[in-house]
C-alpha cells in the first residue's frame, strides 16, 4: 500500500485511536483536574498525532525535518506513559485502562523508532 498522507501511516492511526480514548476518558476526571492533569494528557496524546502529521508534511523539504518531528512524537508518547501512571496512582483510571495506555504508547514509540530508522 502506498503512503500518500500521514493518515495512511499505521503509527498515526494507532496514535490517533489512543488519543481519542485518552480524550474521552480524561473528560471523566474530577472537575479539579480538568484544567490540570486532564488537559495535560489530552495535549500530550494529541501532540503525538500532530507531530507525525506536521513532520509528514515537511518531509518534501527535508527527511531530517520529518525525523525531527517523529522524535518529538516519541517524546510525547513517553510523556503519555508517565502521565498515565499519575492517572492510575491518583485513581482516575483503572488498571486495565492504564495497561492499555502504557502498552499502546509503548507500541507507538516502537513504531515511530522503526520509521525513524528507515529514514536514516
């Protein structure tokens, strides 16, 4: 299959599905967390997707620029793994949700690193 847009990338599709799940779940956090932890997890999860999309658009000018954005996506995926631990420990998500987020963002980071490796 030919990759014509960022939406064709398996890693984008996986990250996007995770981001939607994080967004929906975080809307159920306590009101006091809606502008703190809830907002942070929503922004970090969306950052993974946004950096893939932005980097993909810039690859025509430079593969190195695409690589740089993918590295930022890896960082945001790792950040989500850390924030998900906070959500679990504070009792805002259950163990099953935490494992899904942790494993999902670990897979996304692995996929991103594989894509980065192919650009080198």
